[in-house]
C-alpha cells in the first residue's frame, strides 16, 4: 500500500503541470456549461418607450437614465433584444455590442450587432434571413425595395458580399420605426481561411423616405413652382 502511495505522489509531482492544466480545463468547461444553462438576459423595448418602463420589462441589468437630454448606455450584460410595442415585434440573438440612446428619458434609437462574435458569410446570411422573416411576418416592409432590396443569396449580392463591398437595406413599420441593416466584412479571416463578417442594426424613427413619400414631395415641389411662376426641376433620385 505504501509503495502505491509513493508512486502516486511521484506521479503527481512529475505531472503536476499537466494535472493542473487538466483541472483548469475542466473548470472552463464547467463554467461554459453553467453559462449556457443560464437564461439569456433580455432587453425588451420600443422606440419612444420610457426608460424606466424598459428597465421594468427587461431581465437584463440596465442603469437608470442619468440626464434629461440625450445620452447613451451599454447594457451591463450580453443581452438579446426583444423589440415589442404590442404590434410590431422581433427578437435578436444574444449580442455583444448593444447601445441604446435616450432623449428626455425615452428610448430614442438603438445600435446593435446581433451576434457574440464575427461570423462566416453563410452564418451571417442565416442570421439576416431569420430577422427579415420575422419582420415580414410581423407587418414590417422594405422602405425602398428597388434601391435597397432585401439581403439574400442572389448572384449580384453574393458577388458584393465576397468582394467585401458594404451593403445595406431598410425595413420599417408604418411611419413609426425604421431599421437599417448594414452588412460588410469585418476583421481578418478565421483559422480556416474564411472571411469574417459583421451584421449591424440601427433602429429609430424613419429617416429614409419611401418611394411614395418621395413622389409626394416632388408633386408638392412642382405645385409650388407653378404657383410661384418658377421653373420646376425634379430632384435627382
């Protein structure tokens, strides 16, 4: 028995670094499993909602509004976004970059990259497809489908993605909210030589006009020019 104990002690001393690394590795695995089992913190909001109401409806930790004017904050935890005003909704995966700006203690706009890391082209397009499906199913529509079509796997767009040319599109809900989806290469390639990409969303009240709004604007300009006896010159599109 003593010989066995002695051999065990000698083995432990000889391989102490290996054993230590093994135990450390087990600790990391256990930590990651524990984190994976924890519910994802959620920030539930909509544009124009009061800051305190958003804090009350969210499970993520968010600091109180500090100023009465414009300010921005980043959540204290990596969180998923649930946009929900009772009519227009969608949800993103857990996000590493998430910034909320408020004005007069109300949610003013949001910037978010709805991933925890850069992703491959296919992973990015799967994410975008999921978001666009949610928007289409919940009453959102493309602001200008001719100039800024939905981001898909069409040949023309695939060529732009692979050439690392930035692309974007706009979705909106009535005249209440608008989302820009910006998509481009980001950082270096991964260990397998695959280009990495980043998807970024910007959400606010509409700032890009629809074709119908642009047409109405031109009609009003033309009518005004006639009333004033001036030459009407259409604005370039």
